C-alpha cells in the first residue's frame, strides 16, 4: 500500500487535472436544462486565483472550468442548419457515391446502403451532411458496385431517445455526429451521373473507400469460421453472429469481447511492441546502438492504428487508440515512466479534445478499469512461472470486474454472477484468437489466410462453448439499478481486500456480489404488459405451461421491423406471430394512458409505470416526443 500512496502523491497534480476535466464535462452534459458554457470561463478564472493564493485545488478548478466551457462549445458547433421535422416528415432526393452495401444478418431481404459524399435536394441547410446510411430492400442494390453514383428518395430518421426498457439514449452522439444521417428509401434506387462537385471521390474519401473494401473482403472471408465471431474480432462486423451466441455472451458477462475495444487494441499494439522488442534484442549490438524500446513502441502504434482503421474507426475504438497511443508515444519519447501519470495525461487529452466522450459507457468503463489495474499493478510483484501468471490473470479479472460492476449496473441494469469465472479462460483465449487473426491478416495478400482463420475459428469455438455453458447457468441477471450503493460498497471492499492481500475477504466479496446478482435478479418485478415506442408497440407476458421466464407476445405493432428492434434491446424472448399490424394503435392504449406523452410504460402489479423522455437540452429536443 505504501507504494500506491507514494505514486498517488507523486502524480497528484496530473491526476487532479484529469479528474477536473472529467468532472467539468460530466456536469455540463448531465445538467437537466440548458446552461451557459461561459460559466466555465468563470471557473477557469476562479481556479487561477485559487492556484495563485492557496496553491491547492487550482489545477482541478481550472481543468473543471475549461472542460465545462469546451463541452458547451462542442454542442454549439454541432447545431444543425436543417430542420429535423421537415427532413423526417417528407422524403427528399439524395445522390451520392456508393461506399458499402451491408446485408442485414437478421433479415436478408433488407440491406444498408452507405453513400458518401452526398447531396440532398430541396432540403435547406443540408450542405453539411457528408454521409447517408439508407435502409433499402436487398433486391434494389444487388447490382451496385462501390464507387457508383446513385440517387433515391429518402426519409430521414430523426434521433430518438430510448423507447423501451434497457435502451440507452444516443441522441447526444447523433446530434454531435450530424454529418452522418440515417434513413430509408421511399422509392427506387437509381444509378445516375455524379452530382456536380461529387464526380469522383478523391483524397481521404478514396482512402476510406479502399479501407471499406478491405473490411468487406475480410468480413466475407472470415464469416464461415467460429460462428461469425472472427469477423467481429478482425473488423468489428457482428452481422454473422447468431442471436444464440450474442445472448450467451451477454448472459455470461462476456459481451465486451465481441466489441473491438481498448482490450483488443492493447492486445494488438502491446503484442507487436513486445514481439519487435524481443526480435531486436536478439540482433547483436542492436540494443547498444538503437533505442529498441522506442522502435518497438512505434511498431506497436502503427499496428494499433491499422487495427483501428479495420475496425471501422468508431468513436469508442478511436478513443481507445488515443489512450493507447499516448502510452506508446510516452515510451517512444521516454518521458513518462509511471502508469498513473500516463493515465492522467490520456484522460486529460481525450476529454479536452472531445468532452462528450465522458458520456460514453465504453470510455467510463475503460478509464475506471485501467485506473484500478494500474493501482493494483503498483502494489503487485512481477508474476513468476505458470502459477504466477494464472494468479495474475485471476486477480486482474477480479480487480477490473469489481471496479466496473457499479457502472455496469447503473448503465446497463445488469450484474453478472459468474463474471470472474467467465473471464478467466475467455480473455486469454480471445487474446490468442486475436493474435492468430493478425497473422491471418498478414498472410491475406499472399492468399495463405485459410489455415490461420481455421485456427482462429477453433479457438473462438472454445470461447463460444464456454459462453453457452455459463449462459445455461443463468450467469447474467437484470438487476434494478437502485442496488448500486450496495454493489459500490462490495466493489470497494473487494478492491481493498486485494490491495491488502486478504484473500479470504476477496472470496467473500466476490461470492457476496454473485449472491446479490442472483437474488436481486430473481426479485425483479414481473412485467405483465409493456407499451413501447410511445405506445406504437404493445406486448403482453405469455402465460401457460412451459412459459416461465421473460416470454412475451406482441399484441400490436405499427411497424413489425421496429417491434423486433425494440424487443431485441429489452432481452425479452418473443413468442407467437399473430400480432395485429398497423391500424390505429392509439385506440388500443389503456384508458389511463390515452392522451399522455411517454416513451414506454410497463404494467407491474396491476399498475402502470410511465417513463417519459428528457427534453431539457438542445440535443434532446430533436426527438419527436419533445416537439410541441
């Protein structure tokens, strides 16, 4: 513990600045109503005064105010110049170049057509839109090739808040990323001449076309192995993964393995770093003439950057790459030797560059997990031998799981009873599969990727079987988020016991958390009926022999595809196909809910619990439910 105290005191300034950045951004985005970002400038001034006079907390206050102000500026810059109401009530013609055609795994009759750059017609203020993702029938786009120019009438989908239990609110991200819009075609997709100014994709656009082509080729080549999981690990394409496997990973607490994240980037970047450093160390005289640590870090950075591009460069992956990149750049420059200092610098740079990232669950989980692992690593001696490695693997799983359990409960409403046990073999096996996948990518230009993909599929098959086994034990439970104070106390107790090396208390804490997940999950009230998407979808709990558990029957749905999407997010199992489609859904609403505006409502114990939609911030008011 003394080593941890010394490290915290030594790096207290950079940690205070990092925490101030995170706190200022969190306050801005969590405030229920509009707030002037200029208050952050006042905070900067106050912080400078505090730093000058008291010499304490000054860095925290300055960082707090700066992040608060930058968060407001980020939102202000993202304000759209076109009307979402006009764009979502009437179809507008759009023309652009084909970047990708993605057939939907759950419905082969439908596909996603990606166009970039694009031009909308008769939609004032749409000049800033750079990419359109359009839902179409697969038959409409079967003959299209990447790079061709097409046009179609498109009805844009406005950003919406959560419409069912378990869904998250992505309105902020869609508002900030307004250069990418989503919609569906309301007519024929026609080949056309490129609009003026869009005749040929050049520069960065041409590069992304090439990247998307590589991603599509890799995804198609890896699709037949490991039930689609290798494609998810290599390029982030999860369309070929069966629902059974996805559900099993979620129930076992392993769903984080299916989404390319900081763990995967660390496996690739860190693995290449260690490999190159080892190879250079074998070269006679290399270590004396060159800084092999810097060359190895540069190779790891390039490998992680390439993997980021292959994954699609989503916000979460780019964030993880930035954090890993800062650590590797620190190794190249030899300027940062301590993990806490690197962590603080990474958090500070990322938050100041994009303050909204603090609202991302991926950012929150990775930041907390990495901080806990760094703190544990400072007090932990280097493992020796197989048993030392196994002990380190087990404890790292315990530390990361305990640190993130309260966040997982609050964010996703779920707590795993077997998370530590599940990750013990799954994480190293997934890392091994990722390494084999990188070898397959290296062999791909030569056409020799087949054996490597087969080996990767065999390793992934072991993880799939493990997830299915644990899912049969009902390892993941939906738990009321109001249990978070209890989970927080248990998590802090487990972390303290690990740092103090009180292994009996560690076992007691892990067992108590598992018992809470099992007990609280089974105490969840039974939802008798639910109205989703403001009442446009109605579902009832299915009764009768053999229908124990969360089985629900769709009673009515204005749109069948929307009903499937909403129910998939709730985790409820759907039975029956006889739902009434279309019609006047408002007439089907219970009398006590008619005329009320709500996102969803559930009937528990004979009483309706109504959930509204927050409309206090500018990015929330793009939702139809917030329109007057």
